[in-house]
C-alpha cells in the first residue's frame, strides 16, 4: 500500500503521529484536571477553612469579645468619614475573623449570644463599607470636586 500507514500485528495502526497526538491529548487532559483540582482546593481552603488566629488560652471569652467589639466600632467610626481602602479593610476583617473563629469553643451561655451578635455585626459593617465604596464614594467625589473648584473660584475673585 503506497502512502498508507503501517499496521501492527494486532491490526492497530502504528502511525507515529497518531501515537504522538494520543500522548499529547492525555497529557493535556491530565494538566487540565490537575489545574482545576489545585484551583478548587486552594479556593475552598482559603474561603471555608482559613486558619484561626492563636488566642491566649487563659484569656476569657468576654475579654476577647470586648476587644473584637472595640475593633468593629473603630472600623465603623473610621468608615463614617473616609473609609479605609477595601484592601486594608478586608485584611483587617480577615484578621478579625480568625480571632472570632478561634474563640468560638470558649464562648458559652451569654457570651455565645454576644459571639453570634458580633459575627452578624461584622458582616453588616462589611456590607455597609462595600455599599459606601460602590455607591456613595463616587457621588462624594463628584460632589466634593465641584464644591472645591467653586470655592477656589470664590477665593480667586
């Protein structure tokens, strides 16, 4: 057979380019599966299983809750004027989350209710700051830039 492929003894084609394509296809799909698995594993572990921050074992739950509450109030007060950039806020909240998760087993009774309320307060604060970044800050910048330019024209007259 001129120009045909050589057949092996078992009847399968022994075309080297076909074998190369098969090997390349298997390698490609193995790489795709690896990348997807690694990506999912990385994202899931970061989102759902972030390591908790170490808290002193002898520190009572109520004292840690007081500290966490003060940190949230500080973020909320800072957020009223000019909120910190989202990257700073998210880093602070990530740290806060780690401490909050770390003290969960030690909070019982009324402290447990405070622990839950602080968790809700944290997410409400984050939603408020996100809404500020998305909706209010652009309006604030536009309103501020026109008022500053009009104040400059008044002082120049």
